[in-house]
């Protein structure tokens, strides 16, 4: 019985790791693409997870993550942004720059 428990635990950890790496990759590539479309620079080509919770999405519980990143505008100043990833897709990106917040809502099914 303990072997089954250990096997299930290892499987759960493996799935979480795979899901986390996938969420990081999707968030990084989407954030970089949208930031470049705005004419800004996505700095360090990286995101850092700030928050993880479980929230319902389309009638099922899904992981809701928030990633922080930095970007630069045409004046070469560093600003912060937040990428919201929920249920396998990026839902929105918030840019905090020049004393204002700009939100880009991404539509996915």
C-alpha cells in the first residue's frame, strides 16, 4: 500500500512540475510578444512567479498564477508588469509605467 502512495505522490509532483514549466514558458513568450507589439523591450527574457492560487475556470478548478516581469519604454526606464495565467492560458497583462496602469486583456477560450 505504501508503494502506491509513493507512486501517486511522485506522479503528482511530476505533473505539478510539468504544469509549472509550461505556465512559465507560455507566460514568458506571450508577455514578450505583447510587449514588443507595444514597441517596448521585455527585459531579461524572464518572469518571476509572485502568486499562485486555485480558482474556478469554465466550471473546473484551475491554477491561477501571477508572474512579474520588467520592461523598458523608449526612454530606457525600467518598469514592472504582471502577467495573469489561469487555467493554461494568459488572461491579461498589466503594465505599470509613468504613474499609470495599462491593462491588456487577452481573449482565449
